[in-house]
C-alpha cells in the first residue's frame, strides 16, 4: 500500500460536511437533554405524590390488624356473657 492510500483509509472530518448538519445535531442533542431533564422532574414530582399513599397503605394495614384483634376480643366477651347467663354460644365451634 502506498502512503496516500493509508491516509485515505483513516476516518476524518471532511470540509464538505455542511455547517447546517452540525448545527442540527447540536440542537437535537440540546433538545434531548432538555427532554431528559423535564422527564426527571416529572418523575420526582410523581415520587413525591406517591409517598403519602404508601404511608396511608401502611396505616390501613395496621388498622385492619387492630380490627381483627378487637373482633376476637368482642367474641370472647360475648361468649363469657352467654355462659354467665346460661345461653348457648352464638358462634359456631371451630
């Protein structure tokens, strides 16, 4: 191979690339960065709005457990009252 062919085989920026293409690529890159920043902001807003919902879900689960225990306690109280009055139990035996 000659030296001229070696030089031509390497990649290089040709002076024939229009300035308009370079400007368009730069504007497209800037637009993509602005879009990514806006998407990040929207995600942050959504994460902030879902935080109270997660806390509400946790509180609801705790309240459900408390209701289960209160129902069991109420059943025991009713059974004791029924026994003390000599009435049959209202609950089906397990």
